[in-house]
C-alpha cells in the first residue's frame, strides 16, 4: 500500500514520540464498522521506532476543541516495525454518519505509568469510514432535492432501449432549446446524405493510406525511427542500415558527492550543481558538487558560510547564482537559505526579514528576475501562502492575493512564460487534482485564477510536470489507491486539459524524474509496483505519442533521483534503490535508433 507522508509536529516527553504518516486503507463489509488504520511513529520525531506502545484512539467532531463522539479505544500493546504499525479500529457504525470527523491519537510506552501524549494535529477521517454511512442510508433518505446534475446512462445498471421507449416525457421537463417533432422523415434524409458523404470520404482515405507522400524511386534512401515502418515496407522498401540509439554514459566518480536522497540540482548552462539532502537515515547534508559534462569532471561546492544542512528545500538558477531556500533540518522547518556563486565558490545569505514562514515541500520557480515560493507545510500544517525574493536587493515581498489555491504540499509548479502554474499535491483533506494560475501584471503578481477541472488528471502527488513552451504536461504519481501511469497536458491560454495517449507509455510509477528536451518529455526511473526501475519513455505532445527508451548500456534503477536537461543530454544523479542511497551520475542522449530503407 503506497501512501504519501509528511513529517508532522515533533513532541517531547518520555520518548519524544512523533506520528509521521497516516493512512486509512480498508473497510469491512456493512453493517460492521471496523476499518484498518496504518501509521508511523518516530522517537524524537526523527528515528523510526521499533518498540511497543499503548495507544488511545478517539473520534472528535472538530480538528481542535469540539466534542468527542466515540468511545475511547485503548489498544495495547501496539508493535511498530521501522516505525510502522497497523491496528483495527471499531467505533461502531453510529459514529460515522456523514458529518466531518477527526481522529485523536494518544501514545505512551507500553506498560508505562506516565501520562499519554496527545498527538497533534488531529487527523481528518476521510473516504473509507464515511462509506459505512453511505452504504447504510435509510430508504427514502435521498430525496429528489438532493439529486442534481446529469445522470449518465453508464451510471444506471441494466438501462436499455426497452426501458426508455415508452411513456410520455412532460413538456415541463424538456428544454425550450430542444425541437419537438414526431416527423423524422427530414432527419432521415439528412442522415442518408451524410452517410453517402462519409462513404466517399472513406474511399478517398483508403486510396492514399499506406503510401508515402513522395514517389519512391529505385535507389532512393528513406530514414525512419520505426524498425518495421509499415508505410515504407508497403512501398517495396527494405531496411538496409540501422544506426543504434546512443548508449548510457557513466560520469566521473572522482570528487563525486556522497550518495544521497532529497538533494536539489540546478543546471547553470555549463554544469549541474548538486546540494543538500539526506546521506543516511536522519543525517542531513550541507555539502554538494558541481559537474561539468563537457570535461566529465566534478568539483566540490564550498561549505564556507553554506546554509544549514537540510532536506525538502528548493533550489533554482538565476543565471549567475544558485538560490537555496527553506526545507527541514531534522528538528525544525527553515525559512533561511543562501546564494551560491559557482564562479567564485562563495555563499551569501538570503534575508530572513520579511521571508515567508518556515516550510518544506513547497514549490519554487524563477520568474526571470525573482524567486517565487508558495505552499508547503510546517509544524502548523499545510500552507497556502508564499513570497517573492529579489536576489539583487536581498529582500522579500509577501504574496497577499485573494482566492489562492487550497493549502498543499508536494505540488508541482512551472513558470509558464508570464505566470505560475500550480497543480496537484496533498492537501488537508487528501490528494488533490486542483490547481491555479498566478497571473502577473508588469512583473508583479496580480491575481489567482483557478484551473479548469474538466478532463483534469485524477488526484495525485509525487508526479512530474514539465513546461513545453505552451502547455504544462502532468504525468505519473500516486494516490491512496496506488501508482499511476497516465497524465494530461494543460493549456493555460484556453484553460483546458487534454489526456495523454497511453500506448507505449511507461509503467505506472511515482517519484520519477522528467525533463523537457524542446520536443519531447523524457521520463526516467521512479518507484514501480516491483520497486525502483531504470526504464523510461519519451512523449511527443505534437503527435500525442510515446516511444520506449531502449538505449543500450547499464542505466541504474533508482527512485527519487534528480535529473536535468543540458540541451543535448539528460543527466541524472542520486536517489535510492531498495533503501540504499545512490550517487552514480549517468548521462543519456535520448535519441532513438534510426532505420534506413531503400528500394531494391
């Protein structure tokens, strides 16, 4: 069962227990009410616990204060393995009646005489337990007033023509825009004429199908990315020469940064800079390295005056400097950062005066002259605010506009020429498929505008987003239901979504990497149902077509890796595989194999 997790507030006490990840995963058949609850405990808010606890569970009608609406369930002992525990909770069917509910959890060491620690915040109870109420609604409780919208035929079991061809539909139920007539002779003649036109058009299409657009002369050579191009083969051509796709290339290992997860990377125009992340369980880094692909060499990033070690931070390239901001240090969320000059190997601090409150898992983009940060989470919960940082003047401006998107963390964001696009992630009520545009006027944020939800991808996080120059492409990720292998492109000019083809698409995955090459979106690695993968795919939005990346060599299977596009290559670094942290820089020119055809 895959689920998204964020660090919540650390609590001190006998053992300093902190609850890290929560997930409702199953409900039994009605009318019984037990459901399975899974969570994770960490000692001191950092180290996953492998111990036994006494845990109290209660259901309340508010996220703070309010009233208790359930009996107290006292479960002991509850055993954790690597912090994870699973329990069966049964509050009775009357507790979940459709109203909002929150779960309060209190913990102490098993057998301890110490008082219980109440974990905060309470966890919103969504989806599964409330389904008990939906499945036991009394007959007659759903009235016509509660039904609105369009009832689609596919949602009505056993509906067929025999059930809708008799009776009379009252005039009051028919829109005035619908013509009323019992004479179908005119429509019939139009249908006959239309079918005749379709027949002629179909014959014309068949006549030109399967033929090249040019005359094929003996000795002429044609090139295709298809090893069995049906059009060329049908014209009598034969494959005579194949040029294999480029192989994966391993980068230099000397002076390479240590293996890590959660690092940031930027492309400077000449090289890739890696910084920060986790180098071991609970151990965070303030080090990094700069890699030059043209000379296949690493140099270390100076640690003098570098920002504090962290994970979950953001980093971007201004054209002359890398800006690092925010993140989590292992004990606290941060609103500090630094500017790094690659040319001079020097750090300078980012102002904290006027900065947004501390956070991680936020989005950050470079507008061309400013850094914009938004969203994320901290000890107080999910955030829906942000700020704009001017690196030249080292000052912040608060973004204080009406109607921002719902608070969230783990969202994707792109800079769409003149506006910020935010989408997806995890909010206070679970995974999201909503988003918004932050419009700019004369370089200044002026208004939030919600994105259309029509044909939008399903809810998700740990997905990827790229900007093509005119559209944002969303792909992959996960929900409580599992991994995803689909996506869609969003056109901000028309506020519309278009689904991506699934033919030859990569297998469902999350925590993968994606880059835009100028003509294709390259997807690499990630977490699949069988673990970390080295597979990938290339998507052409003009043709709405995927091709499988089948380049030779030995790509490293990894999830949570970083990747950048140099202009000619994808460079990937870091990540993990089966719990082992990786470094292993690799490069790929994602060009397909070319097949040359000639007519004998």
